């Protein structure tokens, strides 16, 4: 089984049984994140902007005394930025032993579900870590490492995804 | 009789900073890294023009003894809209004079937060980190981050040509160190 560097090696079966995921909405579409990558959902707050050169980072917000960068992933996933009132989904990114936080603007409330996951295949986009089915809808489980800046690419293109790619 | 040692609460470490404006944005810099604050007017006769295409943010240099100090336009350095500048920070231990719009105030910061790894371009050299003052997030600049070694080499080469120019150019005026 291929895993990215920094990810504990566990069996394929253990990874792909029922997992807790958080459903999030971007515009009219729903996506999912592994629940252990989600810290909290917060109401919109003031965003601070300052000069920088990293594409994809809009600014930062203050949350519990911590400065958290805001990254609008909607443009990459649905083709347009979120313009309506939005919440911030504070997500955790892990690489090796380090964890940092990033705020993802989302369109509305999020939902915690249990779902069986299917690992992403070699033909899937890099931002897809896995797939799940919920309420008759097939939903992409997102790979934050491929969607947000500052994460080094990992073997198999899994980025910081907690779900390894499966070998046929 | 044994007395328990008294554990004193460690004093909060503070750092004096200067909040300054460039192109309507606020930045912070450690007070200790600023050697002098001069007005643009006071240095008008002491600066020489320099034109190095590879470093457009530097258009003037000052001679301080044997050293050339390059005046970096802060707005251009940060990629902001150019704005009328009134002051120059002459920075310690660098060959940089920072051209800014003005000073907001002097204050202290108690906590410097590292930039998130999500910021992964030039800003990691520009800034020491971020601080929060009165519920505002302010970037704290790195005094060493205004000119790279390569830019200094380019500027030194251009400055050599300027300083060797005939006396028809503006005369050198040595500044008090």
C-alpha cells in the first residue's frame, strides 16, 4: 500500500471502513472532509489583509488568539468564489509532526456523518482523497494538501490526506 | 523548617515597535532595528539617483562614510500602490533606508506569531511574523528582508558607476553616522 511520507502505515481495510466525515457546502455542491481534519465552524468575522505573494490566501482571521489564514477553495472546486454570507470551517493540516490551521469559507452549516469511503483512483483529481455516498449523492472527500498552499507534495499525490491510495 | 520556594510569575517579554504606514497599510518594525528617522526633505541634497533595472524599488542611495545605503521604497517592495513618502528609516546593521509614508505610533508588542506555513512565498522573508494590537493583525517586518544578496550585488555594481561619474553629478555629502 502506498502512503505519503509522514502518514502512519495502517491496513487498507482499517482506513476504508466507516469514517466520520464533515459535509460542507460550497455554493450548490457538497463536499466532505475527514472529521479529524476539522476543528470548528465559526461565524463570519473580520478578515485582515496584508501584503503577501501567496496565491489562494485571501487574508487572515483571529480565532482564540491564533491568526488563521483564509483560503477560498470554492474557486477551484466550483469555478467561482463564494460571494454570499459564509462561515469559516477551521481545518487542521498535518504534515510530519506539525499541525497548522486554515480557515475555509463555506456556504452554510456543516454536517457530521458516518460513511463508508472509497479511496481515490489514479485518474481522480489530486484534490480528491476519497469518495463517499450520502443521501443518494456521491461526494468528494477533499485532500486539503492539494487545495491549500504551503503543503509539500507527498508520494501518491495524497498531500496531507489521512486516507492512503489503494493499490489494485 | 523548610520553606517552599516562591515561584515568581515570569515577566511578560515585550518589544518596542514602531507602527508605520506605506500605501495606506500598517506595518510594524522593531524600534531597536531603526538607527535614524529622517525626513525626505532633509536628505534631498544628500542622496544620489541610482537606476538599476533589476531592483526597481531602489531609486536613491546615500553615502554614509564608506558605505552606500540604498533607499528602498516600501510600497514597491510590498507590491503596493506607490504613495507619497515623507520619511526614511535608516536601519541598523543593514545597508537599507526604508522609504515610508509616515509613522503611526510607537507601542509595544507582547507576542509575535509565526507566519502560517500556508504563506509560502516572499512574505516569509519580508516578515518576522504577525502581531495582534487592539484586535488588529499587523505584520512585523524583517529588517534583513528588504534586499537580497543578489540585489545588493546588482546595486553595488550600479552604484560604482554612479560614484565614478564626473563631478557634473550631484556632489557626495557625508552624513553623520
